[in-house]
C-alpha cells in the first residue's frame, strides 16, 4: 500500500528525531482552518491536498533558531509564509520583473517572485523550496519549486510535496547526511553529504 503524505511526514520527522534529538519539540501543533483559508485567500488558489495535510499536523517550526529542522532549512509556519509572499508581491510590483516575462520552462506560468510560488522550506538567506499553485500548461498544481535571490531560474525537482518527502527520506536511509554541532547554535544541524541527487540540493545545506 502506498503511504499517505501524513505517514511520510511522520517517517521523515521520526528519522530526523533519531539523528537530531529534540526535533519533535521544535514543531508547532496543527494549523487552524482559519490560517489555511487565510493563506489560500492570499495566494488566490486552493492549497494542494498534501500541503494541507502536513500543515494539519504541524504548522511549521515553533522557534526562530537555526539550523532549521529539515536538513538545516526552516519549515515555515503559515504566518511566515504570508510574510514572505507579501515581500514577493512587493518585489513584483516594484518593476523588478517585466509583466510579460514568461519562463522558458512551460511547466511554469510565472517566475520568481510570485505569490503563487509558495515557500515551504527556507534557508534564511533568501532562497526557498516551495510549491506552485498556478503552473504553466505543462506543469502540475503542487509541483515543487526551488527559487530565490541566488538563482536566475526556478527549478522543478518534484511533482508534489509527497514525492519530495519520499526523496528526503531516501537521502536519510542512504546515509547521505552529516550531523554538525555548531558552537553558536542551540541545536545540532544535519546537512547533505552529496547534493547532486536533485535540484533540491541547491537549497538543502
């Protein structure tokens, strides 16, 4: 039987907990329906079902400490997602991107910055792994996107959050990680040894 998104999320978090104890304690409880609807209204599209399912378990990280819980990336609570996409909208309206600027990749309808490229994981330096709620003609709603200040183009490494979770779990199962104890951080971090497996590796530490 194919595992559900929620089952995969629990497998990922429990795997990280075994490597970096205390991970569970850093996660918020479930997002409220009000928070989820507020995000949907802001982006103008329904949230992908698998994204909703994860936020119904954990509404991001409960602290602002670094490193984050997912390969050092911060799992964003909805309030932080709203803050970031507000900034994306301001960048778009500032004229930093031409209105007619259409990506060459026809899986995408619009490039970064956009409120429909919704951040999920954040490296705290301006780059994110997120999901696309308004894809291009060859894309799929909910496809995973890698974007941010350091990248000229948006990459699409996975078709969904569910697939992304599977890929991350495989990296742990394959031992593709190193635990780091930073002297000025409250928590240990877990980074990838080899980032070449996917465009996800561009942002994952």
